């Protein structure tokens, strides 16, 4: 893929009223062989794209991990980087995340300056994404590593104002994140208010462990559902298939 192919595909899908489902593979949680198997199972289930990355990587095989997953499937491979070291020329695209819910300059622009020349050299498609951490009832990895406070879950207008500012700044997508290990998902009323304020695609992730919850988020206004540590659960594959089916049903009704 080249140019803006991945973003154009996402926007085209969303304009048709279709839901999207992405699955995150964290190289710290899966071996390369496990990741290839899970990637094929995800593609077979109807998952639309795979994210690769994490808040803190302990593994040294990130590039090989991305390359192996890319060879295993035909769906887009999108990087979900925790910092400027999580880059690979084998990916189709990268969520160029700016943590706008926080005020830590490292996560607003610092890591981006380090990563930009490498992204250009590798020819990865960058998708500017406003990353918004929402209070979830637990201190998540991204909250701890970014040294930022999440947005209050009971004040949706604060989230809506941040999202609108991101759209005005020219960002392409909004990512509402409860975080890995979240006790509570992003509230439906918060998603709904953000949807009222912005026209760009909305991604929702964190704590989504059932098809019913995924459907709630889609009904509230989400366009893309993301699950991550779901695949570490015993019923992970079964639930992933159920979520993929629920997302497709949402699109079929449009």
C-alpha cells in the first residue's frame, strides 16, 4: 500500500455506515509463531485490520514480529506505537498518536519529532490520530508510562471539547481509550457526545470483552472497535469472532 490508501479505506468504510473491528497484537504478549496464528484466525473471523504495539515493550524482535504478521495475512497492518522506537518498514500504516488528553509534551510532540524522519524513510503511511485516555477505574499502562491524567469519565463535555479541537487542528481520527486492563469501558454517553461534535472516525478501545459491549459502543457513535488483551483469555478467540460478527451486522443495517 502507498500514499493514503489505509486512511482512505477507513474513511470510505465509515462513510458507508459500516463498523470496523481491529485487533491489537502486543509483541510482549505473543511469540512470533503465536502472532501469525492469531493473525490468520483474526482475518478469517472478519477482523478488518491488525494493530501492533504497546505502552512498554520488553522484546527486541519488534521489526521481525511485524514482518512475520505482515506475511501471514492480507488485511492492513497498522502500528500502534508507544514511542519512537516502535517502527517497522513492514507495516502498511501507523497511528501517529498525539496524547491530547494529557499535557506531557513528550507525548504531544516530542516522540513524533524523533519518529517523523524514520517514518518518511520507511515509507509508512502516517494517520494523525488524537489519542484520548479516559478514566477507567484502574491505573492503566498508558496512564503510568505517559505520566498523564485521564479525562474524567463523568464529564463528557471535556472529552468532546478535546476531540473538536483535534479535528480543528486537522487530525484524521479520534481514539477514545480506556486502556489495557481497564475496569470500565469508555462511557456510552461520552462517545455519543464526541460523535455529536466531530465528523472524523472515532475509535474506541479498552475493556471491551463481549459482542454486546462492542454493539453498545457502535450504537453510541463509535466507528472502529479495538480489542487487545482479549486474546489472552481462554474464551478470547470465540469472543473475537462474536465481536467481528456484531460489527458486520451493524454495517449490514446501513
